[in-house]
C-alpha cells in the first residue's frame, strides 16, 4: 500500500523522522544525565512507547488510568500517571495496576493522598506518590514550597505510600528555586527529594539548565506540530506527522475546502491564528473548521488546488489530532510500512 | 447503577428531556408539512436514530460514509449524506451502501458529479444527488442559482444519477429566493426541484418561514448545549445532555480543576467566552482547557466546591463532545437505565 491508496483524512508518519526525533531527545537527555520519561498521551500507541523504551527511556508517562492500563497490557512496565486520581472506581483500578507494574502517581492535596493511602494499605501495596508543584504553569499543583513540604510529610507518614519526589509542568524559571526551598524545609526529617520530574516539548532543549531536574517528560517531540514549529521547538523538516487530506470543494476562486475538520485536526488554537499549516500551500490560511471541513483561503497563493488534489496539513496541536484518529499510518518513503491502532485513544477515565 | 456509581468524566442524558426534544421538533415540522431528517452526527448512536424514526422522521442525515455504514448496519434505511464524496475507496463504499439502502448524496461541482455517475452506472444503480447551494453560510456549495441549475442539468443527464433537489446549510434569508431563481432557470426543461433540504438547530423553529423548504436537518436539538442555550434555541431546562465531572484539584481559594478537559468537552469556542456552562455554579467561568482538565474561576461564586465534589457541565458544542466519548449514559431520574456505545464516533472516512 502506498500513499495514494490511503483514504483521507489520514494521519501519516514519516518513520525515519520519527526514529530520529526519538533518538535526538534521548541523546540530549542522556548527555545531561536526565532520565527520559516520554508522555504517551501524544501517540497513545504501545508500539511507539516501546520504541521510546528501546531507545533508552526510563519509563513512560500516561495522563489517564485508561491509557496506563492499555500500556501495561502491552508490556510497558514503568509508568507515571501525573494526575490526581480519586473515587472508588478509579482507586480500585489504580490498585490493580499497581499490583502488576512499577507505578507512580502524583497528588496536590491531602484528599488525594488519603484516597491513595487507603487503597494501597488495604491491598498491602506501596505506591510512590510525587507532589505536583505549580511552578508558574497555573494548572494543578501546590502553590508553595511550604505546601509541598507539608504534603511530602503527609505522604511519607501515610500507610501504603512512599514520597516519590516532586513533579511540575511545564519546566519554568522557578523550578529550581521551588525544589531547593522545599528541600530546605524537609532537611533533617529524613525525607529526601529523590526525583524531580519536569516536562514539556517546547522547553525540552532547556532541560539541562534546571540543575534540580532528574527526569523529563516530553510527548509531542516524536511528531511535532504547527504550534511547536512556530515556537522553534520542532522545525518543519523534523515534523514527522501530517494529516493527509483531499480538496473536496472549491466554492470560489480563492476559497477551498479540505476533508479534515475539527473532528480530525481538533479545534485547538493554542493562541495561534488559523487551524493548521498547509504544507504544499504555505501562504494559505486555514481560517475556519467545521466538524468535517477545513475552510482555506488561498488568496495569498500563486495558485489554488483543484478538487481532488491531495495535500498535507500540520495540525496546531498533534495530541488531540491523534486522539481523534482510529489509526496512524507509518510510511517509509511513499510506502505504508506499518498501521497502528491508536489503542489508548479516547479513554475517559 | 445510579449517578454516583458512574466514573467521571461521563456524558449523561436525561431520557425524559431527550424524548421530549425529539417529540417537540417532530410535532413542529409535522404541523408545517416539512419532512424531518435529523442529523445523527450529533449523537452517532443507532438507537437514538431509531427513536427519531419512530417519532416520525422521514429519514436520517449522516456526515460521513462511515457514519452511514454504521446506521445502515443497524437497520436505518433512508440516509442522506450531504458531503462531496470522491476517490476510489469512498466511491466503492458509496456504491455498496447505495445497493442496500435508500441513499441520497450532494455535490457542488462537476468533478464530484462525474465520480458519482461513473460509480453508479458501473454498478447499475441510480443515486439521488442534490446540489449543495451556498445561501450565505460560506461553507461548501455552488455560489449562484445559475451554477445550481447548470449542475442540476449535469446530474440529470449523467448515467446512474437522478437530480434529487437542492440542499443548503444553514437555512438563511436567501434560501427561498435562491430556490425560486434556480427553478425559474430550469423551467421548461423537465427538471423539477422536488426536494429542498435545509438544516440547523439554531434556526429550526423558523423552518416554516421558508416556503420552499421541504425537509429540515437538525442534529443538536435532541441534546442542546451551551452555545444553543445562549442563542435561545435550547433553553437550559430542555438541555438533555450534561458532562458529569469531578473536582480533582483546588490549587487556590478561587481556582478549581475539573476532570473534563478538551478531550471531553472539545475545545470548540463557537465565538463564546469560556468552554462550558457549570450548572451548579452558573457564575463560574471555565476559562481554559488542557486535554484532561477544565480550569475554573470560582471567584464570582458565593462558594467554591470541595475536591471530590461532582458537578455537571454543558459543553459549548455537544457534537464534538459526543464524538470524543466511548459511551453515553441514559438516565431516568438518578438511575442509569441505558448505556449506549457511540457506535459511529470517530469515523475518518
């Protein structure tokens, strides 16, 4: 099977670029002695997680229990879930997962810690829990080193738990100071901070500037996308994933419609203008998406494509685009060498 | 199973409101002699399509071949696909589908018409093709009555095809004039415009004001969402679908994090501010989404919820939210009466 045999829209991956991206980040992190724990939320494909492990990753990161279950089923063995998990159903699944794989999780409040502790103590297991720290990202996370130290003590005392270190996302300029201040507060209490887990593809090449960082979680680096390309993190020539699409309508001389809408690209803007980068018509603007259509303005281009012409698009944000796809096609040149099911897509819990 | 037994995030549907919404639109369109052809892209669930048919719908609308195949497999028998379909793979599937169900499609160019004609003539089938008209929506569609008439003639002459009428989305103030002008151009050529198919939930209650409309395609009316609530089309007390979510973090006194991110709600803004309506905290603002988190500002609320508290959210746009879900829970009061797989979710082609 070759590219022209693929029905559109389809997510296509250049296998050589993919492998090079995996190698490059691993080499960089190896050089600086930082453990690589790639985030599989970007691809949700066990075979790609295995490629990352084979290249030297210390383990993987999953954002949902459902993703971690799929990865554990496929044989991945060291998993971090950096998410506050609570509720009877999730804690039962977490316990089952902890019993069969090396697992760590995070918490940013006593409520979450107590839930983990009750579940693990009942099962006779010991779970590593990292404290999620807000170092400027304004997402989840404790707000200060004092809160981080307090939660670390709670974890260390809690039956069935072990304090596993600190976690943040993304790496910011406050990361090192936050970690040092927390360590100072815990000094003399026998609670070392063994692991400091940071993350982000946009900031991956600055990981070595954070002296306290012991591991890095990047997800999008294996594919890249328009947002990362424009930010300079994944230059166009390294972006391994594109959406293959067909021009299905040309209502006017300058307007065209592709068969990749928000159900393919996602409607993520990430503060950009437009919804994707049209590789063959870089001056074109994808100015709107409906669910099954991308609306393109070709007025700045020398020519506009004919109906039936195939084009390739970099989505603004690759993670939700992959989550929306049933499968991803791996290409060697123009030949389809591999077809992966996106096995961990769309997991709610 | 009751609401508290559901893991979050989960899409929950009030079955009484759902049935009432189905009945109400059917009664309105019946009263005005307009055929009801609900768009199943909103729910993607065969059982709901069957409920719409049982209530009196003339047929259903699917936006993708893959959706139509799922619906035909489930026994739905009169399907419109208002989409330009092209390419060998899709035309082969279209032919197989046309051979086993009552099918109609649309086109807005000669390229699309010729593809349909070759496929149908080869198979010895006759397919109804409607001309898609841009009556102001600026999506796909021919731009003028002259182009519509020209394409109607092409369809009528083409082996294996039958001119099936005109289609537009959404209904606009230009709809009737567009249809009349096209009819005038075709007068005396023996090409009647038997079917005029319009659509839209936001404009559904004005369908009767379009004298030329013979059928209406609405999708979101069975559920409603924040966008339609704010537009006055689906008042809050009629909205049947909500996202059940849990507060998983309270980083600050006024900020909270729910476990429903863009992977649950979708990042569709539809020109609104914020990403959803938090039913229990109507003054709260969902000011950002990450993939697995909704970021909420509770500063305008009298109180903010505790970690672990469950809330319900109206997504901005219900269609992509359902597309992202593996299943939907149908509730009678607080009891889960039905669990539907979203069987036609995520179809690329």
